[in-house]
């Protein structure tokens, strides 16, 4: 398996291609298990024109904790708003 250090990835690929949003769970597990990595991504990107969107396993019970622990203010999840009737 090949790993690319995220600093190189963000600096050399994403900025050059013009991406400004990245949807990620921060690792192999759901986002709630990758809070430190997501926080590192958010810190790295805070002065760049790139926003991190946390996703995978986010619901109405854990999204606030994820945002508070990582500094990310955008999340993606099909269960955030609860069940629609």
C-alpha cells in the first residue's frame, strides 16, 4: 500500500487542481474514530482556501462532538437530521 503524506497531497495536488472542498472520514474507520487526523487536516487547511468536510458515520447524536473536537464546521451524513416522515 502506498501512503502520501497529506501535506504533500494538499500542497502539490489539490491546490494546483483548484479543489476547495474535501470530503473525508480521516482514515479507515468512521469519522468519530479519526478525530485527531481530522483535526490535523482542518488545522493544516485553515489558512488555505480548502475546507474539510467530515463524513462517514456522522449522525444527529455525534456531529456536534465531531465539530467541537476537530474544528471542522461542515459535516456530511444521511442521518444528521434524523428520520424524515
